C-alpha cells in the first residue's frame, strides 16, 4: 500500500495523547467541536456550581452546628420547602443537560449528505478498511512493532497502512466485526467517534476532518490478549492528494480507475482455469 506523507502531515501535527495531558484532544471534526461545547460550556459550569454549593453547604453545617455552638441538636423531622427544592432543582438541571445532549446524540447518529463511505471491520487484532464506493479498495492495517519503528513514530500507535481520508469531505463510517470474531470498538478521540465493531451488526457514524494531519486512536473494547495492539491511524490529506493516492492504491491492488479488475488480471485468471473436460466417447464407437 502506497502512503502519501505530505510536508504538512508531520509528527508535529499529530493528534495523540501526551504525557501529563489534561483535558480532551483538540477537536478535528464538527462532532467533536459540539462535544467540547457540551462538556466545556454546559457541563463544567454546572458541575463547578454544584461542587462549590455542596462544599459551601458542608462548611456552613460544620461551622453552624458544631457541638460547641449547638449543644442541643435540632428535632426538625421535615421541611416541605427544602424537600420541594431539592427535588425540583435537580430535575431542572437534568432537563438543561438533556436538551443539548439529545441534540448532539441525533447530530452524531447519521451522516448529513455523505460524499463517500468507508467500512471498518474489526478483527483479531487488526483493522480492515474498505472504500465501497471507490471500487471496493480494501486493505488491512496492523500495528508497527517496536523494532520497526522509525524516529518520531509513536509506540503502540503507528500502523503499517493508515486510513487515508480527504479533508472537508463528509464521510460515512460503517463499523462491523467478522462473524466468528469478538467485539471491538473503533475509537478516535479527536473525531468524537466511538463505534462498536460487533459481529453480525453494522453500526454507523460520520466524520468531516477540517485540517490535514495525522490522527490516532485505539480499540476501546477489551477484545483479547492483543487488545492493546490495535491502534488506529488516520491521515487526512487534501482532496487532490487523496485522488492521487487512490489512483495509485487501485493500481497496486490490480483495480482499474473505475474499480473493476484489470483486463490483464482477468485474462490471467481465465488462462489459469482448467479447460472443459473432453467429451465421453459414444457407446457405439466403444463397441466397435
């Protein structure tokens, strides 16, 4: 498989985890941008406000009702106003969280007017990528062993055949598993995508990468002894470079530009087939 490595697509542009990193990876798709907005602009302020309120309430109770200041404990059994408040306010908070959460969930569910489709199949323990609307081009993607790593390549994340996608293109991603396999999970943090690769089931998501670069992910479902050795590498390139890579990849795979098998390959296959068996002699000729 031919790999296109652009000057802009270098290790410095790679979206991958770093030592002592705090927070999520920078967003590379519209889905991830909305996830960041929900987490940073809605959930975090609510969580912070609740945490500060509870800590303040605990501090007040510890100070106000200390046994030295309040030697005789209260005998209050209930308070209708407080009970209504601690029921209604959490419900309102959950509604505030639920509305944008459901919007995001439905936004992630289906690709809006997908321009191309990529099928991802999880196997033990590697990935198979297929371009159904690009002539059925398919290839396997395996981890690069430590002894084969080149300078700058991340350990346990580099693969031999990364998935190549064009930027600014809406891509439908279909994820499945082999019938006799186990459950995997195609997880790309910077894309905001995590889809289970389940045998006999086809799950779907979508991506639209905005900037060229190298993006890493991993299998996010414990799937056996080599679960930690199922990395994902996606290289986002310009549309022109993607078409160049696609043409070369089809040529190497023996596919014509429209995806059909090459004529020479068909002739070789036909020549290798055994010819028709000779006709059995007629009974009368045998008797003669």
